[in-house]
């Protein structure tokens, strides 16, 4: 690109005296000046949409400038380098974050239970199904408790043959009171006044003697016998019935003290008796258990 340089010093010509040949402005001088001007103009860029060639330059604007000022390669490189550094930093941060996220996801996935035959730990939970559900849904402890409550509604009797612990502790629900100490259970019989009311008690383990009678049997044994008597110094023997006098009078008219007699008649009576003491006589074969009734 050429710059215009004036070839003729026209002002100097004005200072020359008249008649000096150099004072005359020649056409060639004017042509040379215009040719030089044309050459310089032709080598310049238009201000509107110039088509620059070679390696045009311009002042480098301060980083961050956002105007119509021409952006030089230096301005652009600085901006690009800054952005690249920013992107690299962000990318590095993102890679670190992604790596951390991947590690977290890997750990999370490893901590998950498989869908097939999972082996849970800790305290796993699940929705509690309505009691009566009969599907493959998971049964929670609440579902089981509802089922037990249905098995043992209020009024139910719980029997345990080894533990005396209150069912509220064993089963985890309800209010229970111990019942039936020393008693057995019997089914309700609405046609029998002794068993027609729920909760009715009665009976005794000791026997009560029922009204009864005993029979007596008497027997007399007399195989036959003799009576002897003494009169004075001579004994005599009789084989017939004799009415011994009691007052000295009678057939032989002898004093009573001189008559002696014996008899072989004997009488025995026996009364039949059976049974034993009535204490604990009404106990049936039994097994001792602890019984509780749910009241709430």
C-alpha cells in the first residue's frame, strides 16, 4: 500500500520573483501529483466493506471488550485461551464429578438387593396389605399382628403349657387377664342351668356324699345245745327246754341259786360300708397350664 507524497512544492514557486521560469506551474507537475495521488488512493482500503489483503493489523483491544472495535488475532487468542482454560477446568471438574458419581452409583448398585431371591438386612419395609389378602404380596409385621388379632379377638382364651408370661408380651397386642386358676374349661350348654352362662363357675374338687342307705344282715346260729343243772349234790342233765325259775317257785320248788344253765345261741350283725375320704375325690385326670383371656 503506497502513501501519497507531494512531488512539487507549489508554495515555493509563489516566493520566486516574476520572470523566474521555475515560478511557472507546469502541467506535467500537476499530472505527476495526480498520478501519485491516484496510486496512493488505489492502494488504500475502502472504509465500507474493504477487501483487505496481505496481513492487515489493528490495535488489540483489552480482554473483555465488547464493541465494534476490530478484534485482532491476539484479542481472539487471548479470549480463546481463556475459554479453553475455563472449559478445561470445568471439564476436569466435571470428569471428577462424573467419576465420583460413577463410584457412588457403583456403590449404590452394589448395595441394592437383586430382584431374584434378595437377602435383605437391617429393617426392610413394605406396604402393609389389608388383613385377609391372600396373594404373593409381602407380609409385614403389622399384617401378621392383624392376623393374630383376628385369631385371638376380644374374649378369646389363650393357653400355654410352659410359659406364664402375659400374652401381651408374647403376642405383642391386647390386654389379657389370667383366668381359671385351679379349674378346667367346659363348653356352654344352654339347656343346663349349670353351664348355660358364659363365665359361669361351679363344682368342687372335694367329694360330697350323696344321700343313701346301708343294709344290715343278721344271722343266728344254734346247732343245738344242752342245759345243765345241779340239785343239791347230785347233778342232772336235761335235753329239753327248761324254764328256769327265778323266784324259787315252780315245778321243782328249788332255790334259784341252786340252778345253773348255759346256752349255745349266738347272734351277729354286719353293715356293708364302701368308699374313701372325699378330699380331692372329684379330680379328673388333668394337665396344668396357664390360661389367659383377652379383655381389650
